[in-house]
C-alpha cells in the first residue's frame, strides 16, 4: 500500500521504518514534521505491522508524508531499502520509530555536510539516550577527529541509525543495507561506507533514543555470525590482529547483552569470558560503562528480565518499545 505520494524533489528524504510501534510512531513522525528545515519528505515504511501503526500514521494529513506497508515482515534492512528506493532527496536521513529528533536536527546536519569536503559521504550527530526503565539520560557526542574507519572495525561506537544522514550518490557506490542482518545492519553498512567515503560529525545532541530493547537472542546470534564472516578478515587485514580480536570481543559482548536482557545470565557468562580472552581492553570499556551507570543511580541494567518488565508496566511504558 502506498499513500501520500508527493511530486517535489526535497533536500532531505527521511526514511522511517516501523514495525508494531503504534505507541511511539506518532512521536517520531511529529519530530520530523516539526523540523525547522521544511524542505523534506517523510517516507514511513511499515514492515508488516499487526497493530494500529497504520491508523496512527493516517491521522497526519501532510503532503510531505508518504506511507508504504510491506506485505510481510522482512526486517529493518528491507524496510530501509524500500524507503531508499522511494526517496528523492539530495540527502537521505534515517529515524527509528521509537526515537525522535530535536527540531533543528536536519538543518544543522545539512549545513555540516555541505561545509565538508567533496569526499564526505555520510554524517552523524550527537545523541541522548533515555533509558526507559531507570528514567536516566546520557548524552554522547562522537569525536569529530577520531579514526572512524578503524574504530568501527573494532566496535560499534559511531552512533545509532537515527543520527545517520547519507548523500544520495553513496548508495550506488556502497550498496544497500544487508537484508540478511536483522541486527548490526547499521554497523555493517557504516563499515562498508567508511572504506570508500569520509564522514563528518555534527557535534551537537540532536537525536533522542528511548531505549529498552530486548532483542531476540537467536536473531542476534545469527546476525553476529554473518557480521563476523563479512568483517573479521577485513579488520585484521586493515588494522592487524589486535583490531580483529577487539571486534570479536565486541560481538561477543553484544550477544551477552541480548542474553542478559532476556534473563539468560548463565548463557551470557561464556560470551563474556570469550570477550575477555579476545580483548581485555574491550572488556574494561564495558566494565567502565556499567560502573558509571551504577554510580549515577542507573542499576536497571542488572535487573532480571521479569523485574524489568514489571517496572516498565508500573511506569506505564509501552511494552512494544
């Protein structure tokens, strides 16, 4: 189903994939339509939702909004690719359905990317993490001067997809999102992009991520296997064996995070042990992060899954997040 087709060629096309997010999609859509840069189109791609997502989106009588529903749930990569194929903007920006933007996000980011060199292909921004269980906030701004090609080939550190803006001509050069990856698809695509194009960082917090995801362990494990098949040798060939070991450690920790979020604590222990053997330095970063969150009063990361869900219900936070 395709609704709300527009005929103009905007500066920015916003691609917003969504799946069963009736409780949060309205907030995401409003944050796009309230941007100070009005020269945009919003392409909402419903990845086969079974809830009232489509009904919520249909309430917006807005010529810049295009709504497409896929016949089957195919994953975030397929939904993003469908949006990219429909987009006509000079730049393509991505927003996840449970996140939102500050009003001047697009304006600032377009100015930043236009002021950069011709070899620049992508841009990201700073972001604020809102941890729904604890109610805590944490701001992160990527270092504009870091070696991001090296960093991304050792860990996923650049930022989430909701901060990403891409020049339209990058996709024919780099390719689309890997539909076989239902996790790590942003990480994978950025690695491929940074091998051929430069990145510019907009050093302001311009996106808000509302976080309490409990990913499927099976999906994370399958995606981890494919991700390492694609990038482990590249990491070692480009930056040496220590970088490859750190990448392995990072992926093991992502699997462990998914297991802990689902209450599988014993299953997570071997992953954590392997990560420590691969890269003690990568383990120390994780421990530092957890200690910092605990010091700030955020202990929700350690709650058993049942208590996390009870806390969410007690605070009225939708389970679909």
